[in-house]
């Protein structure tokens, strides 16, 4: 896939993925503070997202 | 975004980063093992055998020994010393008793013994030496006391400014690039520039939270001083002007604890601050209770008990600045969601190191080039490399 886009992206497009990751991180950090059990699991999932994103980029976005 | 505002943000990013990067790298390196300090302590301490495993020393379950008994045992091994702190555990019957020569002995002159409250046996002494202690001191104040702490707090704030300016620069840089782009085959500089941006943007929220809470943690001493001077002074106004209560006249801890529990039923204590220390007045046992829900567990409410008469004086929840400090601790340490959370914390710490080292590389390679050339690099998504 092409990495370079012909059109300029809007701010919303540029920050869509980063914003989603940041929100998930925030939810994750707070979830585990509010209790154990599924809240811990939610926090593990949320904080795994940034790490999985890097893994995804290294597999599919390397050029 | 105009070239002149890109230039301004570029300069903010460059200078805030340059000042804090070396210290941040030190914090990341020392912080990595500190994430696992509980696990490391447990491994090096061997398997502790408790008389009543799983029964928290903070409760009042049948079979737990009286607090007065525990204190007598602690003082018996430290003749001439006075009690400073007694701290409890919610999960095991282990507890600690801290003693020192004077009621206001500084931390360096304190001795902390670990006990099993169900058997009365000494489990060990908290050692001040060791690699982990060295790393912790380096991480918190670089062996420079309060000045070192506040300095690292300032580095944390600069780091936060670097994160903000870096995020602003991310927008013009990514204008024509897809999220996640890693161009590794064109040039080394472009490769590390893309890594710097991607690792930085995915770990942004985590780095911001750990950075800001770390900076708040460096204010621990001023915050406690403030609490003691304002809140505590107001709570113990009736005692103002009275001479300090000598340790020989301290009354029963168990009676005091019973009175405190009556005032705050349903909650368990985290620790007791003794008279004359930095967590109490000169006349009170300050019993710090945890909240009764997971969220409020870290928000403490001190109940003040007259240390001589065991009469309840007052209880008041901590002010907002102490609450901010209490919530900053877990959010900085990552110790509140089991081992998986700690492992994620460690990986994100490594990501932060990646951002820092690639940042240094990007700066060293082109440090003599004009800021106009750097602005051009940002505007073109890295395609136009800065040249001298």
C-alpha cells in the first residue's frame, strides 16, 4: 500500500488513531484503579493497544 | 500551520527535550527494575511463612496479636528508641514497626522491623542498602534530598512540555503520511525519525500520565509539610502551646485503635503516625484509614487519638493536594493491576527510552543545521533532510 497520500489530511484524520489510543490508555489507567477482576483485564487490554500498534506497524507499514 | 509557528514549536521541542533527556533516560533505566521491586524483594527474601496466611494485619481478625504486644516486641530489640510508625498490610499478617532515637528522627536514622502479627515473630528488617535501594534513591532524588527531588520534578515538567510540543509537530509532519508509516529503507535519519514519531505518539498518553504523576510525587515532602501546617494544626488547635508528650506517657495503642475504629467504622488502617513525627501532632496517634472501596482505598482519612488519654480528638479527610499525591503514586508506579500491568509498564518504559534515544540521534546528526532546514523537514514529512 502507498504510504504517501496525494491529498493533505485534516487534523481529525491525522489524530484519529492517536486519539483513540490515548483514550484507551486513559480508560486502562483508570479502570484498574477502580477495582480488580475485569477492571484489571480491561486495563491490560487498553495498555496493550499502543504496544500492539507498534507490532502492527512493523509488520504492515515498513517500507 | 504556518512555518513560523512550526519553527516556534520546533524550538520548544528541541530545548525542553535537550535539557531533560539525560535525566529522563536515567529515570527510565532505574525505573525499569523498580517496577518489579515487589517481585524482586520476594525472590531475594525467600518464601515468608505466616502463622495465618491471607489474614491482613490491618484488620481485627481473631488471632491477631494486640498492637501493644507488637510494639513491645519491636522496642525490646531497639533499647532506648521510641515508636515512629506502625504500618499494616491488607493481604497478609505482616506489619512493620519503625523506631528511632527521637520522635522527630529523620528517615536516615529510622529502623523498620517486619513482623508477623499472627505469631509475633520478626520476619526481618527492612534493609536500607542493596541495589534496589540505590536505584530508588537515584530515581527519586539522585542522593540530593529535597533539592534533587524538586529538580527531577522540574525535569518531569520539561518532559511534559516536550510531549506537548512533539504532538503539535506531529500534525504538519504527518499531513501526507498514513498513520504508522515506518520508512526504513530510504535513509537512517528518516528511519529513526519515523520511529521517534510513531513510538512517541502511541505512548503519548502513558508518558504524559507517568511524567506528570512523577512530578507530583516529587512534591511529597512540601505537600506533607503543608498538610501538617494547615490541616493538622487546625485539627489539633486545642493542643497548641502544650509541651510535647514524652514517649514514656504514650497510652495503649489497642485502646486508641478501638476508638479510631469507632469513629470510622468499616475502614481499615494503613498506618499509625506517632507523636512528634511528620504525620502527626506532638500529642496524637494519627491513625490513617483507607477508604472502603477500591477507588477510595488510596485516599486516606486520619483519625487523631490523644496519645495519652486515648480519647478521640477528630477525623478529617485529606485535602485535595494530598489526594492528588495519593492517586499519583499508583499511576506512576504501575503497581495496581497485577503482574500483567507491570509488564506493560515495562514495555512502555522501553518505548519511552526508544523515543528519547532516537530523539538524541536526530539532534546529534543535524545539530549544526539551521532551524529553517528543520522546519522544512517537518513540513515535508521528513522528505527534505536538513543540510548545513
